[in-house]
C-alpha cells in the first residue's frame, strides 16, 4: 500500500492555453484540485513543473493558487521532469520512493517523466483521472505505455482513501468533504 510518508506528488505542465484544450479540461482541473488538496491534507510534498513557461504560459490560475500554498513552480525545458536538475534534486532530497504522477500531456511529458522515474527506481502511481491529452486516443495510449513500463494505475478517490487507510478521525472527515 502507498503511504503518505513515502510519497511525493508531481504535477506536470498543466499550463497556458494547452491546459484549456485538453479533453475534458474542466473535469481534469477539478480532479487535480482535489488531488492537490488531498496531498496537502496528508502533508505530501508537491513538485510542480512547468514546460517553458515563458513561451507556453503558467499553470492554470485555480491550480496555481492551490499549489502556491505549499510549493513553487519549477521551469523545465526537457519533456521529462527527470531531466530538470532542480526537480531531480528536490526529489532526491525528499528521499521518498513513491511518486504520485498527474498532469499533461499523458503521452508526452507525463509519459517521459514516468519512464525516467521508473528507470531510476521510483514507484510511480499514475492518477488516471488526473492526466489528459488533447485526444482521447493519445491519453489511452500514454496510460498503456506507462503501465507496460511498470507504473501503478490509480484514480484520485482510490488513492486518497488508500492513503487514509481508516474511516475515522479528523483527517477522514476533511477527506470526505474534499471528495464530495
């Protein structure tokens, strides 16, 4: 089972006009908001990536507001977040082996980040309802490629309840409010 103490949430490139043209963009943003707030509820560190923000724009405002409470964006040039030295150093310093992975586009930046994380002995938990591509076929193919490489598949609600483990306490009550 995944635990909060061994996990990091990595949000990949949900930015600019591209974030708005994803398949089911509004639903994606809603799921990402719940995922981010859930990670914050469990005190899970967040690594927040932006691909060429000076050219592609910054993270969607509603997500940036949530993310800025606990982290700051890291600009990258490579499609894979692993090749961003600042992100890699933050990840190594956290010394946690479970990466909760979400963002866009599933078949490019999320996929390449996942592949590199797996190659470097991290366990990747791909949040299927918190990733997207412009086309459904590319999302489906991207998810399948990551599964073939060894990623674990989950969704926002399953992940958060797995982290919670028990249906009691103040955090459980806060989680229920977040999910509803």
